[in-house]
C-alpha cells in the first residue's frame, strides 16, 4: 500500500443551508487554483453540493478540503466529509460521486462516518506543495460573499454550461449533416461502380466465350498439325529406307564394282539418307509426344554404359581443337528410366554444344541430389561456344525455330533438337533448363528422378488395373469438363474419388476426407495449385498425404522449386491409370486398400461450380 502526503486547505462545518453555498464557493476557488477548469470544475462543485445537501443536518458534519499526493500517482483534490450518528449517505449522492469523479470512498466505524471524494489534478512541473499554497492564497483573498452574490455566480456558471452544451449540439448537428451528405455521395458512387462492374462482367463473359472459341480452333489446328506430322513421317520413312537400303546394296563388297567416283557418290547418298531418316524419326517422335502416344518404357538403366556409348557416338563430331569430356560414374543410385529417351536427350544437348563450339571444350557433369527424400540425377552440359542472346533463349525451345545470324550460318538442323529434348525430359518426369551468355558459352541442365516411380504394370492381363488401386482420392480442379473426362481413369485408380472444383474449399475437404492421395491442378483461381501445395505441406495433418500435380502448362514452364512437396508433375494430355498409379508410387504387389466406411466405388463432389 503506497503512502500519501496530504496538504489541508480548509475545514468547513456544515450546519445550515448557507454552509452549503459556502462549500460550493470555496470548492470553485480551490479547483481554479489547482488547475481544474471547465467540465471538471463543474463536476467537482456539483458533487460537493449534492453530498453536502444530502448530509446536511447530520451531527458534527464537516468537510476537509485538501490536496493528496500519493507516491507514483497523480495528485488528487479531495473533500473528506465526516459526521456521527446513524445518518448514511443517500444512494443518489453516492452514484453521482462515483459517476462524475475519479475517487469515492465511504467508511463507517462505531457510529463515526467518513465519505471521501476526489478528482485527479492535471500534471504540474512546479515544486511539491506549490498547488496547495496557491489554493490557500485564493481562499484568503476571496473574502465573504452574500447568498445573492453566490446565486448570481452559480447562475453565470449554469448559463456558461448551457452555452457550451448548445455549441456542442450545433456542432453535432453540423457533423450529422456532413455525414448525411457523405452517405449520399457514397451511395451514388456505389451505384456508379455497380453499373460499371456489371458492364465489365458482360464484357468478360463475351471475351471468355471468344477465348473458348479461339482455344477450340487452336486445339483443332494443333491436332491437325500433329496428324500431318505423323502422316508425313510415316510416308517419308518408307522411301528413305529404300534409298538407304539400295545405297548399301550398291556399296556391298559382293556387288558389281563401282568406280571410285561412283562409290564416293553412293556413300554421300547413303549418309544423306541416314541423316534424313534420323530427322524423320525425330519428327515422328515429336508428333507422338504431342498426341500423348509416346510413353516412356521404364527399365533399370546402366548409366555407365549409356555414357560410354555417347562418348563413342559423339567423339567424331568434335572439331579440331574442341575436347569432349563425358565422365565415368561410380557409386550412384539405381537409375530406373527410359534408356532410349535419356540417350536421345543427352545426345541432342551434347551435339548442339559440339555444333556451335569451335574452340575449348564441351563437358557433361553428372550429379545426384536428394529432394524430399528421393534421389534425382542432374546432367549438366556446358560448352565454350558462341552462346545465345538473352532475347532468343526462350525461343530456342519453339519447334522449328533457329537462331539467326552467326549461330545458324553453315550449320545443319531443323530446329527440333532442344524442343524434342525438353519434351522427352518431361515424359521422364524431369525438367530441362538453359542458361547462356553470348561469347561465354551455354549450359543445359537436365534433371530427372532416379526412379521414375515404379515400372508400369502389365495391363495386358485381366484385372491388372485393379491391382494398383488405392483407397480414396481427392482431385482439385476448376475445369469440370476435364474432371468428367478424367473420371473413368480415376475409377480404375481409387475406390473413392472426391471432386473439388472450388480451390478455396480444397484444404477443408482434404482435412475432412483424409484421403490416401491428392491430385491438384496448378492453374486455378486463387488459391492456385502452388499455394495449396504449400498449405498442405505445412499442415501436420496433411503433410504426409502424397500429392501429384496436374497441369496443361508446358512442363518446362513449371516452377519446380515450389513443387518440392509434390510426388510428381503430370501433363493433362493422355492421362492413364498406369501413369497416375506410377506417380503415386502405388505398389502393385501390395494389398488393395479400402476406405473404412466405403466398400464400393464412389464419387462425391465438393464446391461444384453452378
């Protein structure tokens, strides 16, 4: 309990009604001297009058006005009423004191009563006791006032208070008028914005319909182009094979002898035919990849042998003064991938480096990285060639595009090498990226998983698809048409499928369903697939659930750094039960899991768009 220093100002007995007026007058003088003005002064004087009037007539009633200075607290102006007998303060007086002032305390003991009321004083920088001295001086200089003079002073104060109240009321009315005017403006602005928004929505709907039509036309054109490539490739391959076979027959040792010039010409024909056949095969593979008919054949791959074969195949392509460095590898994890596809990818990027490097070296580096507990192989090809300008580095992945100028002058090619390599890399579950600087060379980075999940099951046997089923699956995609097309495929992968078409509901549905796996589209209205994947990865309740990302975006444009929690990234074209099962790493030899409360196949929909 803190100690309190008190300076008494005056002690006034209260016996008759005039004493109440005197208490009010002295209270005003003391308040002004202590720095209490305006409403605070009116509240203090009002409480003193009410308490004095309520207790008037009590035996020995008197009031002590003083200044209290509690330690670590603001100074207080206090009035302490004391009396004896059975009289107690009225409820109205106590309520007024508690409501209007900062301090009110009533005590009674053995017939002696005390009621103390007080008000905090404003901060003062003067020395201690200076306020009390000013108050005593004010009381000494005040003299005595008649009751009429006292009433006139009270009337003036009352008029002043009424004037202040009227001014406040007028200010309140003015503010209300301004607020009403502002509200009218807000309503008008809201109406205008609503009309503009409705007009904009109408335009968006029309634009969306136009985009849908353009998308359909582009899809038809792309399909026609793919069919054209495939047909032309098939038609070209037969005569090219015939040319190569006839040239080899003429060059065979047991064939009729040719002159040296004829033999050289036939060798040129055979070499040109082989080059043309390789280009046709490449074009056919691109057409297959676009139509979804080019599927990887996943087998354990001997990386050391693969690199040795590349070294022998490409050595003769290096120019004089250019060194080809392809390392041997030892003690690396098992690589399960499509050996032919990986060979073509590395051969394309290495031959590109050799083609545009006239001095220095073309080097292949092989590294193994751990990503979310799974090993990945990283093949990095670097060269000291002429490099690619910054504004051309994205375009080199466009089919048939060739960088103009010194990059292509005198160099053969169709512009399919890098696009073809990137497409094959995506089929292997990886990503291919390129960085380059003119005059400083080019680096191509190929990243693929060491085990492209599991080898595909033999679907030629009856019921093979059923052996890869999981229990429950949640698919999140705002494209209802795609979900309808995907539904028969998912029926062969999971016994229960829950469809979510509103991405904002996806997390709640996944937490409620606790599925065995989740399929998420990347491109959706907020939150998109990237955000959902991060939320699921951070939540302990969902972090363990396998997630596969579905996207119609070119895999090379996917930000893999934000998809480390994903089990795999699959293109939306040509999705099969086997590909999804491989991506989810469902063990075909394991037992078929059944959801606890479901025995048959089920589809539920959450957040379907109306």
